[in-house]
């Protein structure tokens, strides 16, 4: 079974800065109530670079990558 990598958010740390949404709005969405939603949690070849950039640039370090399966 292949290992899947997903982006997750720690809502206790997230301040809804929307930097991640600015990097890739197809993966990250901030709603009108400032709640972050991860629309495409699984990393794909198309989203991986943007997601890694969002993890690096999150001011509160609320985003992380987890591996599942294997």
C-alpha cells in the first residue's frame, strides 16, 4: 500500500491569515467567518510545491504534512 501525504491544519494555532489561500486557492479556502478549509488535503504532483510553500510560510506554523498508510 502506498504512503499518502496530506496537509493538516492545527485550528488552535491558525489565525486565518490567508497566506496559504494566496498560494493555492484550490487547496486552501478561508470562508466568510475566517475558518480555514482544506479543499484538497492529499498532496498531488500538481499541488505539492504550493502546499510545501504554504507550510513554510504560515506565520503561526499551523499547517503540517502527515503521512498515512505504507
